[in-house]
């Protein structure tokens, strides 16, 4: 489950921070580790995780998955590391993170970008999708080179 643990208990008091499906969770300790997750359920986390939630007005301009891919980029994490505080276990600076400029193309363009990035993500991270696709690609590559290497000019 890539760093998540299912639980039957969610604290209702203390310093727990709630998140909802569609929220983006970013690990705030050691930002260079690039820990980020697009929540597919509701739950609670601690204060070392930033919860990014789009408000209802923003949903008309930017999609959850587009924002997730943007915040999962090396550009965002490099920006985050610029303002991180501490040496041994640096923490991202929440106020500085809020100044990260987010380009907002039209929703149709966002959807196109998300479709491409989701496909790459699936091929890279999902063995049941990525491995068969890689096998097909290597088979085509083999056939291509086999046909080229075993094609000889006719003798006159």
C-alpha cells in the first residue's frame, strides 16, 4: 500500500489532521524524499504531513489529478527544499510552499496532460500493466532487429 496502513480507528481529538478523498498529502519532513499521495479515501494523519485540499471555487479551474502531478514534480520539490529548515531532518516551510506558482491551463488541456502522465505512472509503477507493456515493446524491438539483421542483399 506504499506507506499507508489501514486502521479501524481515527482519532477525534489531539493533533490529528483529517483528509478526504481527493486531497493531496505531502510529507513535510525531509522533502527531498518526495513523499506525496493523492488520497483515495478519508482518514487522519499527523502534523508532519501537509494536506492540500482544493476549495469548491478552485475545482472550476484546476483538477485534483493535475494538481497532484504538478506537486509531484521535481520542480515543486526543488522549490520546497529551497525553504526547508533544519539540517539532519529538514522540514518544508508551509508558508513558502503556499507561494509556489501554479500554472493553470484550460481544463481540457489539464485532462490531456493527466491522461498522459497517468498512463506513464501506470506503466512504471503497476507491474500488471507495465510489465506486459514492456514485454510487448521488447518483442517488437527484437522482431525489428531480427528482421533487419537477417535480411541480406540478393547475390547477383
